[in-house]
């Protein structure tokens, strides 16, 4: 029997290449906690607990406190029983989903190491390559905005996810500048929008009218309303000309079931960072069963955390939209483990 010997963790602070600005806030550095689960046979696994505007209670200090407390439950228990322990921790720390998810990824990877199985193969090994979009933060400085868009276009990105603010007039200027710039300078591009809960039902519908009048082609609109504005989400789902993809509204399969039963959206953004391993798979399976659109996303993570989402997307396949771009906000090498990074494309190199 192989047991969990130790849980170690430490903070990482990484500067961002550009201010990451959304309807929920802005930052120039990303902070997270790296977790290492070591087993008594010497094998180990790494996970990452990021911080996010959407979950302000998950501060670095609180993440460390919870990991210290969780260690007491986990130490000297069989690694094969880690899923049951994670379920206990999710119930106890339900307000801290990213902390538990980062810990779960570390344990999951340690368990796979014991079985001599790769994440890619564990998930099914369907694909060896994928292409991500790139986020365009809500930036009002036209020089900085043009520089970021120009750089990302130059290295091969053609799918852009724009962070809109919820301020209709500011968003009109912002999206018009980007759309017209791309229209004149690139042959083909795709635009996605992310509201980060900044809109209301009324302002969303007004903004949609503007987009329609301008004939801006928008592939999807992610989480435009507050995560708990169920009546509003139900209404805009009926009236939106583009798919409404829910992010902050869905952390668990139970959340997704409510979305399905009340017809609140066209699809869901699955993030290993917010839902962990088992719950992400449950959400994926439920969404597939109900023919919802599938997006896979990330927080502002390093490759320790982001790679879990990359392997999941490659392994299971079936995602309509890939939003795994966090590493492009950080200075990085073009290889992590067996993942090769070349512009928007991630490829497994055997």
C-alpha cells in the first residue's frame, strides 16, 4: 500500500506582460500557490492553486491555511483513496474551490505516477495538438491595446477573446477599435466576448443591438451577467443571437444541472482550476449528454496548473472552444514536459 507522505506548498509571483483587466478588476502580476504531494515510495505530483477576481476569499494566506489543515486529513492515507478525501474537503471548504482543485491535481498526478500512466492517456489520448484563443484585456490605452493585438497576431493567433467591461459606451469604443483594426490588417479572425458578470439583462440586450447594427460577427459571449442572475440568464439565452457560455455560474455538476433544468445558457466553460479533476469530468459528461457547447478555460496560471487543462482537452477531445492562454501572459520557454508551445498551438512531443 502506497501512502501520502507529505504535502508541501509555496507561493509563486510572476509579472504579467500586460495588465490583465476585466469587469471584475485588474492586475499586473499573477499569484498562486504550487502544491506538491509526495508519496512514501518517492513519487510525487504537482498542482496549482491560483488566485482570481471571481473568488476574492481565496487569498494566498487562506490557501496556505487550508492546505495546512487538509494535510492533516491526508497524511499517511493510501493514495488510492485520495478521491474520497477530496470529496470530504470539497464539502468542508466549499467556498475555496480552487484551493481544493489544486490539491486534487497534485494527488491525481501522484496517483497516475504510481500507475505509470500519463495524463494524456488517462483522459483517452484522442488528440496530440490543439489551438487556443488569446485574451485581449479591457485596455483603454489605444497604444498598449494595438501593441498587444499586433504582437499576438504576429505570432499566429487568429481567435481573440475580448474582455468587455459592462460599461456600454466604453465597450463600444473598445470593440470597434479592435474589430476594425483586425478587419483591415488580417485576413481571417474570430472574436469572442467575455463579460465577467459585468452586464445586466437590459445592458446586455442593448449591447447586443449595437453589435448587430454594426454587423460585428461574434462567436460567443461568455458569462455576461452575474453568476446568480438566473432569471436574467434565462431571458438572454432566449434572445441572444450568439451562444451564451457560462463560467462563474458553473463550478459543479450540480450547478450545471440547474443550468440545464432552467435553460440558462447554451454551453459551459470547464476549468480544472475551479472544478478540479473529478468534477470537471462530471461536468463534461453531463454537458455532452445534454448537447451543450463545451469550452475549456483557465485562470492566470503557470504551466503547472495550465498543463492539467491542456492534457484534459487533448485527452478527452470534444471541446468546441479552447481558451487555455494563461501562459502567454507570462515569460516562458517553448516547452513544458512533453508539451511544445508554438504561438497558439500546443503539441505533445513524444
